[in-house]
């Protein structure tokens, strides 16, 4: 129902309009009638009229003046003027106000009813169009997801795609200048809600990006591990800037840290499935082997390199066997990353069974790690197995060893802290630990810290004080003392003979 405001200074005409027309029957309710423009203006903010039926010639304020003010306040209000023959001079003003009708006096009730009915039909039509538009806007993101899903799926059926989406939902032509980007959160998102929040954050950043028109890109979530952005007529340099800004905003927004791969262009939408598969694989490759979590622009596909299945068949879980496996993976850089992750998880779970480790990394968390992190994780478990040596140790000693390995970097780690963790007295734990392992707790902890120092000296260029901090020692001097006592050489001498600082290899043109 729509609100009608009648403004007529002649009382009989005003009352007649209210009394002799079944307004409710044509969709009008309530009806407010006032005697002049000034009175109407005092009430208009409360009334919020949908239809204005007003005389033109009135004291103090003309109907044209009143309608002009109401039009500014309520642009959708439909205006009907009542006028005498001499009011034709106001016709141009009425046209400018987009008046829906212009009724001459003496008024005819039937004509008034028809004019208001016409205004009601216009309002109803506009409401329907608005509802349809709102509904379309709400469903558009879902439709975009369907469009992106169809475009990146292998074996794209262009004829079926055209029937489903063109031209109502999608206006891009089959032939054009197209590219895409894969946006991968460094850590897996927390369920469907986390994935949706991530997509919304990316969408907000893109909406504010300079040089990116809303009609020139499609954004969708492919999985909890990846969003894909398809766009047209934008050179890689522009997208590098836009996506670089997106990554820079991560620290000050809800957007998590991401790894982003930008493709080379293609000339047809039918090439998108192959392009997506290549860029998705290469983006994961960058973070897996190189821990590259920046923005990388690719110039060509990465050649496929299959993994020999037998390299994961370890006869026994030894540190040397694990080192051989990881050295091979780091050197060969096989491209089937999901398969490698799956096989490494099997090995990891085997080590968990043998090491009695209660702190198990779930598959969701494991799936996000880099090769270097897998190496560290599995080395830890294999090393623990060798330290514990099967079933000869008491469960309390196994727990104490694990606790030391988890917390060796804490400078406050002490026998008391370890004893509290395993619910034993300090004296009993010290006695039992020495009896079963052959070394004191303090010596065991220093051995672990010295071993970690060896790895950091060989594989990084960290300063001695930084290494000391990482392994839980107070300062570089104490590190030197412990290290010299353990290995017979100073940390600097050890580094000079073993440092390798792996350098990244160029794998394809356009690496960053």
C-alpha cells in the first residue's frame, strides 16, 4: 500500500477527493489531505509520500514549488497536478518534475482515480524491479563462483557454458586478452567460515584497487587452500602492483599471509583450464620448495617432473635414510606436490607410532608446510626414535625427552620444569633419567642445543647471538663455550668448514 498526500486549498474539493474515491481498492492507504503547501511541508518528513496529488495555484506556495521540494526529498514520489485552464504556463515545469499526470479542473473523480491507479502501477513495477535487482546482486557472487568453476574445470564445454551464463550473467567474449592469478593462504583456513572471510577480505581489497574495474575480473574460492582471480585486458605489471598492494594490506586487515602466482596471458577463455592448472601447481611449487610467499609472475609453464614412487619406500626409519630422501626431493624438485605431501604424511605417522609423541600434527596443518618444515618435523621424530631406542625406556622418561625436544629453545627450561611436566620429583627424575639414558638431563639438553646449533651454523647465516637465542642459551659466549666443549672447535671454525647456505635455483623465466 502507498501513502497519498492530497494538497488542495478548496475545502469541498479536498473533502470530496477523500470521501468519494475508494483509495484502498487501488492500493492507497493511508491518505493525508492538507490545505496548502506550507502545511504539507510541515508534515512531509513524517508522511514520506509515495504519491503527491496537488493543486498548482495555491496561496503562499504553488504546487510547482511544493513538488520541487518533495522531489528532492523523495525522488521516487509520483506527482499528479490539478490545474485550471490558465495554468498551462506551468506545463514546462511539470515536465521537468516528471509529473505522471496533469488533470484539468473541474475535476472528474473517475479521471483522478485512473491517474492515481497509474501512479500505483508505476510504483509497484519499480518495487518489483528493485527486488529483482537486489536479488540478482545477492546471488551474483554465487553465480560468479559457478562461472569461475566452469572456466577452470578441465574439458570446458564452451557451448554449454554459453547457454548457461551468456549474456545474462557473463558478457566477456570467447576471444580476448585473459589472465589469472592464484591466491593461496600460507596457512589453511579455518573451515567454511574462515574460507568465506578470506574471500570477502580479498574482494574488499580488489574493490578498492586502482585500475581494476568491477566488470573486468571474477573472483572465486576454489578450495580452503586457494582463491582464483580471472581478469581481462590487464598487463602483468598492473596485476603485480594490485596484488602486491593486497599482500601489503595483510598486516593491517583480516587478510592472512598469502602466496600469489600471476599467469602469462592467453587469447581464449577455452585456454583458462590449462592455464589455471599450471599456475596453481607453480604457486604451490614456489611455497613448497622455496618458501616464497610473495607475488610471483610466471612467463611460461613449469615442465612436469614425476616422482619415482620407490623413493618413499624406506626400509627403516633412520636419520640417514630421511636425509637421503629429503636431499633427493630438494635436489630434483618434483612437481607433483600433493602426492609428495601425502607420502611424507605416511612417513610422519609411522614415526609418530614409534616415537610415542603425543603432539601430533593434523593433516590440515601438515598440508600447509614447506619441504624444509617437513624435513625438520620428520628429523625430529626420527631423532627421537633413535634417542629413545624402542621400548626400553620408562614412559615418564619418554615424555621428558619429548618435552626437552619441544622446549629446548626456552632459556628457562630446567630440571624442575621438566619434572613438573612429567609429575616426578626432581631427584627421582634425575636418577631415573641417568639410569636409563646414560647421561644427565643437563647434558642431554646441552647435546640437543649443540646439535641444533650445528644445523643453524651450516644452513643459515645467522649471527652467533641469534643462534644462541634460538636454542635457548643466554649469549654467544656461552654458545662458544658449550660448542667448543662438545665438538672441539669454535662455532666460527665449524661454520667455515660446513656452511652451505642453499641458493635458490631459477626454475622459469619471470621468477622473483
